[in-house]
C-alpha cells in the first residue's frame, strides 16, 4: 500500500511542477516517455488521477529527477516545490 500511495499524483501537482521547471507538456512527455496528450488530460483532472500507475511513476520520476519535490496532502492539500540546488 505504501508503494501505491507514494505514486499518487494530482493534476494540479503536475501543472505546478511543470511551471516551476518551465517545461511544456511535450518536455515532460519526452522526459517521462508518457504521451503529451496523456499528460494534458491528467492535468485537467480534479483529485487523484485516472492515469495508470506506471505512467504516474514515470511522470513522478521525471519530475523528481529534474528537481521537483512532492508535498503530501497533510491537511494543506498536495503540492510541489523545487529542490534547492547546492552551489559548489
């Protein structure tokens, strides 16, 4: 169950994550190997996505790899933030 819950995404999270990264739906599609139309459909959904678990994992991994951190609902609603980049 923990595995499934970790990968649940909301359309608003994908939209916000793309905005933080300044990615288009095509950019995310290329990074995740999920179709751009699938991403666009998911972004307009309210609540938990109807996207397959495999596609949700692929989208989440692509966004996390680009620096997005997902924030759980924990009473304030689900969200995202951009990971602070270390300066060397």
